[in-house]
DNA sequence: ACAAATACCTGTAAGC
DNA sequence: TGCTTACAGGTATTTG
C-alpha cells in the first residue's frame, strides 16, 4: 500500500526521469480512475513540459510549464510504471501518459481506489506556495507527516478521544500516514495505538512527532515497504526494503525485536493495529 | 465538532 | 476440486 515513503520514492524517480520532457498524450482506458472530470480534459496538458514533481501526503503532483497540475493518488493498489511505447500492456492499466522520446508512464491499479485528475489551481496562487494552498482538491489535508511538528500535534490532539492510530491515519491531522507507518510510528514512540489522542502528555507528543519524522525518513531511505502481496513497486518495478525494518506491522505472534514479547493485534471497530505490549504504553 | 460506520473495488487466502 | 466468505484498506460520504 503506497503511503508517504512509497509516494516520495515514486516522486523522486518521476522527477529524475521525466522533468524537462513534453507530454504528448494522456490516454484513459479506466473510467473509474478518472472520476472527478471528463477524461477529455487532459488535452489541456498536451505539449506541456513537465517542470516539477511535488508531493503532499500521498498525493503526487505533476506540474506543467503553463502552471497546470496533474494529480495522482495511488490508492491501495496503484502503481506508476515506466514503459516504452509498444511494450505489452499489463492487466488493470487504466491510463497511459506518453512523453516525447517514446517513454511512457503507465497507471496500473487493480482495486481502482487510485485516481488521476487535473487540479483546480487557485486563481492568483503562486508556484512557491504549498500544494494544499494552491490546489483546491488538497485544501483539506493537514501538514505533510514527514515534517510533523510537536507544537502543531499538541494543538490538534488536545481533547481528542479517538485512538491515536485513528488520528495518525486521518489525513486532515497529518497527511501521508497509512496503516503500516501508523503502527511503526506508535512503536517507535513507545505509545499504545489505542491511547486516546488527547491523553498524551507533552513529552509523549514530542516523542510522537520525532518518531513520525524518523520512521518516515528511514522508510524513504529504504525506498518504501513492499509486502508479501507485492502491491508496492517503484517506477522500474523494484521492491522497497523498509519491510525488513518493520518492528510491529504484520508481525503478529512474532517476538518483539526489543523485548522479546509476542507482538499482538488490537481491534476497534473496523480498525486494527499491531503493537508490542512490552514496549508501548 | 467529533466519532464511527459504510460504500467503493478485486486479488488472495481460508474454510467447508 | 470448487464454491463461498473474509480480508486487505484510503478516501468520501453518511449517520449518530
């Protein structure tokens, strides 16, 4: 499942391989992948040059020479893959972005939770402004989780009764954290995932912010997590390596690498979390 | 304002 | 073996 570190890995590769290239054509074959507007709208970015690739949370933002922004969200099973024109098309390919020079970016997504859309760039906005301020569709997102600040978290967690993990995966609180990294961040911070958000003391909030930053930075350095289902692959089809450093996620009944106790799974409502009863309180 | 539940979707795995 | 069911979960929307 692509979360912030996986999307950041994709961002860096798209930037490296395609910035400076002109988009020739964007062909949509999956209706659900483009559901916010008519697929024909993409003619607006034909012949535009890719000038920058941004990211906020799990949203990837391809910025073009005339100021338009193409937004991609990979959902649960979405992949962006590099191909050469004429390569065989894999199943569940819903869109193909062709660039000059013959290379393509293909949007492949079996579960179709991902999407692609041309953003509504706010009138008068400048390119040096943050993406949520520039793009109406991203305005609801909280700060990017890779730069989590203790002072901000202290304010947004105050008085909240919801479990800490539920708040961490809430994109309005922090943008970019999903199921895997929420568990790993709680583990790193030594906090039970079912603690009420508002029950954290000052030092615990500081630890949480620091853990968010360090876990996400380490995961980016390892090019993300590729689980057994192989759903996340980078642009060239390579797996990430951060799953080798997971301390709790997916490790049910396995010994904690710190204290040796068995990793457990907590459930509330439709959510669950892996955690270590010896290290987290 | 907040919290919880639900719909969306399909490949995989478990159970009978 | 073949069928049914449960599960995975990010986001938008609805309900309480």
